[in-house]
């Protein structure tokens, strides 16, 4: 069998695995998905930061959640003509699944989602900060439209509408998103798997927002900006809360605990915040010991020596990059 | 100091007093746990509120029992009323503290509040032990002395805690919030001492009679 034939078979196998038990999905799959799924089967696969991926120029990655088959059909024709990577759904889709797809934009009909539509829009807009959400609905009130836009939707199109208008609105939303993220003064900072976007008040790990409160975000931003230096509790309190810290106040400890919980949930392989007892805290991303690969033993060495060899965990330097 | 040289009082009454002591102890233990793991254990405020309601029910039952004909009280009714009121106050102050944490949108505890809650719990445990001893006709001296000592500790801690708020540059909102909370914790500890005073009075009267 030719190399191309083997590749096609492998892709089909992966596709079958992906769609097993998910008959409600229409089988329009973008080429990147297969590669992504294959890569996920490898143990050492680390997904690239989502925002970085999404903001790269290239074909738009889109999902359409709508049960109106006629509308979807004409929209699909247009999108095929523009070589977009898209997927359509005729039933509600879990947020996690959409996050994993690394979309630029999402077109959704709230009628399909039922009473949980607003919660869904708020959830997906919060989870993926770079995602453009376009709501496309038949009947709606002003209050519904205003609420959806305030909850995180970027645009609202009322049906019946021309597919060309929908396509133009998707392009417009994605264009604005890309421009916003690629602004020269965005000041994005990286630490391990963590991305901090001060302009958006977002801390993101592997494309998923940590959903921090304003104060939690200010604290993590301060720690990241300290470039691995130890910050005293009093100094942290002064700079985040804006007042002198009263003796015995445990606010800093409680907020650091909450940050650690959020980081642990989103980036379990890394250790970020280190405690300096009686002094304060330091943020320095470090792979946890169980995830650090021990070096191969040198050939010819006696087994005792090999047993005594302690795997050296070399902490990567704080990867602090500020886009200019 | 041994009690009940005269006739033995109504056992149901003593049992209700013991229940009130256990309730006081339970509420103060939950308050300490809530402050130690705040804000994660904020849900304990609801449990403390239930304790407060249980305390009200027990106080009502005791007063109702005092008013019943044919019940041999043996103690001075005014002493018993003062005892019941003080026991009720302890749980009320514990509940007020727990409620204030939510009401004032407290983000994190203060070490001094945890220390005061620890003193309140220890004093409440001594109150409970004294009421068990009262029912079992045993001496109360040890528990009452412990309550007085704990109250002194509470006073000192409370004064230091309030002083720590009035350092230059501290958020005025924080001063307002925590001053109230420190004061309600101290009032809870003071109510434990009131219980000790009333029990001393009862023991004195029984001894001299």
C-alpha cells in the first residue's frame, strides 16, 4: 500500500474513533483535527497555547450549533467555498468538547439549547476568551438579545438572514478578535503553561480560562511580574489591596490558596507558587517531580551506581515574555 | 464544693441544662472550625444558626418547666433564669459572629479571630463540663476557675486584636468589619463567665443552706 493510502486509512480509523457513539454529529471534519487527535495519543503531547494558535492567520475554525437543516446546508456551501474548517451539530454540545476544538468562532441557535442557552453562552465565552460567539435565532426579544450580548455573545443575527451576511459577520468578529489579541501593547506574559493577559484580565492555561476574580488576577499578575523573586506578604497586600496589611490578616494566604487550587485544576503537571515560610511567596513554574524524566543511565555503569543516581529535576527558567 | 445538701432538684431540668451546655459547646466548635477554614467552610454558618434555634428551644423548655406546678426546682428561680439567659447569649454571639462573616463579605480570616474562637470553644467546653457536674452532683470549682482564666485570656486577645486594626494605613472598612467581629467573640466569652458567676452563686447558696 502506498504511503498516501496508509495515511488515509489511519485518518479514517481516528475519525471513526472520534465519532463512535456520536451519531448526532455531521461528519464534516477539518484536516487539523485528525493530526490533533493523533498527537493527543502520545504521552508527551503538550497542546500549544490556544490563544496563540487561534490568533495565527489562516482559515477560520468554526462550529455551527443549529438544527435548522436548510439554513445549515446553505451556510455549509458558502463555508466550503471559502475553505474554512468547520463542524456542524444538530444537538447541544458540551463546553469541554468545544474548548478542545480550538475554534475561532461559534454560531449558535439558542432555541436548540433550550432554557440553558444563556448559561451556555456565558460559559463558553468565559472559558475561551479568544472565541467569537455569533447567535443566530429566529424569534427573539430585545431583552434576550441584550442579555446574550452582555453575557459574552459578540453578535446576534436574526433569521431569516442571507448566508452571506452570516459569513460576513463571522469574518468581522474573528477579525476584531485577532486584532485585539495581536495589539502591540497587549503585554502577554508566559510562565510554564500559564498565560497572563493583563489587557483582558485573563489568566489562561492550555486555552482555558482560570476564571479568576479581579483580585485573584491582580495577585497572579503581580507574582508573574516579579520574575521569580520572593514577595513579602505585606508587600503583596499593599500592592493588590492598596492598604497596609493589618497584623494577623490572612487574606494573602487565602488568595494564594485559591490561586493554587485553580492552577492545580488547569495545569496539574506544574507547580507554580512556592511558599517562603514567615516571608511570603514566589512564582516560578516547575515541573512536578513525577513528571520530570530521569536521564538515561550511562552504559556500562554498575547497577549500584545506577540505583544511587538521583534524577535531577532541572527547573526551567521562568519563561517571561512580553510581546512588543 | 459539693452540691445538693438539701433536696435534689428536678432531673429533667438538670438534663435540659446539660443539653444547653452541649449545644453551646457544639456551636462554638463549629465557629472555630469555620474561622480556621474560612471561606471554604462558610456553610457552617447555617449549622450554627440551627444551634442557635436549638438553644432557644431548650431555653424555652427550661422556663416552661420552671413555671410548671409540682416541679421541685430546688434552686433559686432567678438564678436559673440568669443561667438560661447567659447560656442562650453564648450561642447567640457565636451565631452573630458567623453571620457577620457573610454579612460583611469577609474574604479571609484574621489570626486573632481564630485565637478568640479557640478561647470561646475552650470556655464553652468548660461550661458544658460544669453543667454535667451539676447534674451528677460533683464539684464545679475546677471548671469555673478554668472559665475565669479563659475569660482573662479572651480580654487580652480581644484588646490586642482591636489595637492591631488601628495601625496607620489599614483599610477603614476592615476596621469596621473586624472590630464588630472581635467584639461579638469577646461578648460570647464574657457570657461564659456570666454562666460561671451564676453557677458559683448556686453552689454558694447550696453550700450555705
